[in-house]
């Protein structure tokens, strides 16, 4: 275990039970941290907390306990049992794909556990929790009892604060059938690419936005931008949408989207799956004067570190300006940001500026982020990363 002594005055956030300790707050470190555990003390040597030690990250420690207790199997089972009890209360009927453990929101910073039917995916997000893999996996099996447990290790990418783009879907290769985990969402049949897909194989955080789309889609056309495996389109089509088109840069993701449509008894016309740079595709569609009843824009995070925020703001404004021009009068735009560094107020201002540039008038009719299986710690509001704005076009 490594002992991290904070600089004078830098203990305030820990006393407020914020679970992140940044490297710049540390005055001295004693020990090698080979067990992945960091003990945090104030400048006078007073114990404050223990957590996962990640020397390659700007967040050098993610705190699991503010009590003088051991981090190990007993603590893991305690936290996991509490997390499972919450999901048993809040997950909707007909749904076997959802988040079992949401990092800081479940007092388990640095790890995620997602359920896809009989398969669980444990994603170790930091170097510290990677060192606890054996005990964490055992606790997952004890508490959740999945038929299959797949472990992903995103620590290196997260610690460098760089995009996670690995596996078959990112490389454009076809996904092996053995990597596909079937599950349901409001009784819609879906699959997750647990080995090579984005995140843990699927975007579970958009479940409630897909449900809202399904309630609005009957008889309407849908353009699904940054579509990944096309779950928005499938939700719309199973609810009576007239047509849905997926646009994504990954051929493997589009192939997976076609497979998901077929599993739900829907046609998978190749014309409805467009492999393209989404920005280029948007410009082509706006120049052609296309109009769609509903446009979905759910891009990957544009800002992964503070220095990216200004560039990200430009990207969000550009994509929304173009998307707004494609929305028919009376139509809807769902625009999303999953960049945690772009907060809800800033994102709404960006979208407002995009509307001015697009010369289109929209009303904000709903806000929708992740579902209740993605809890947010009040001590760590940064965990509320997903922003979704439902906008209705008002001008003719």
C-alpha cells in the first residue's frame, strides 16, 4: 500500500467525500502501491480515506472508503450486494440489459459492471482496480452469478485520458458470433459485442431515450446519426416508424445493426445502413435539402480532457447546426452529449447557438439522461455525464 500525503489545504474535497484525488494535490508518497491500494492522509498525517492507486493517471487515487477499513473481498461483496438491490427495484420489465455497477454512483470508483442477459461484462477502468481483478471477479460471481463473465481492461486508455477505440467494431472487422451477448430492452431483442464493441459492447445509458423515441415514432421517418449498432432505429421501427436510416463510420457496427433488425423480424435494406463520416454525410444531406421527421444525434465524447472543451464545443455546434437543418417542420431532434466535461448548461448554450446559425427555431420539450441504473453520487456530480435534449422544430 502506498501512503499519499496531501499538500496543506488540499484535504477539503476528501473531507466532502469526493472520491477523486488528483496528482497535483499530493505532497509526498511512501510505498510502491503494488497492491493497488492508496491510503490518503492530510498534511498532518491524519487518516482520510483509502482507494485505488493509479500512478499513470491525473486522478492518482479513486477513493472507496472514508473509514479505516480494509479494501478487499468483504467490501466488494457489500458494495455489489447494495448495487444489485437497487437494480432489482428500478430496472423496467422486459429488460435484461442494464448496468449493475456504475462506478462512483455505486461507491465503486474505477469499475463498471454491465449485464447483457446471461453475460456480465466487468470493465476495469483504472490501473488500481486492475490489480484487484481476481477478488472483484470472485465477488461478481458470488453476488450476481452470471453464466458468463467477460473482463475488459480499459485502464490504460482511461488513465491517459484518451479515447477507447479497441476491438472488432472499432477496426471495422466482422464481429465473431461468440462475442455477441443477446439481451432484451423493453422486450426488444438486442445484442452486445462484449469483446470488441464500444464501451462494454452497447450503449445501455440511452435506454430511456430509446423508449421515448419508440413512443413518438409511429408513421415517422428517423435519421440515426453516430448509430453504432442501430438500437434507436430498431426501437423506432418496432413501434411503427415508416423508415429508419443508420449512419456510422464503422462497417462492423452497421452490420451488427442489420443483425439486430433481423432478430426483431424487421427488414434490413442495405440502403438504410450508410457507412460515412457523419459530418460529411450531414453536409451532403443538407445540401440535398433532405427533411426527416426525427433526427437522432448521439456522437462519441468530443472532450476527454479539460483542454478539449473549446474544440468540443465547436464540434457540438457544427453537428447540431447541420442536424437542425434536416428536421422537418414539427419534427424532433434528440441531441446528446456524453462528454462529462461539457456540463448541461454549456451544452444547452451550444445547442442554442447552433439553432441561431441554422436559422431554425426549436422548443426544448424534454431532458433525458441515463436511467436509474446509472446512479450519480451527490459527492461526485461529474458522474452525470449524459445529456439528452429533445427539441421540436417550431418554424415552417
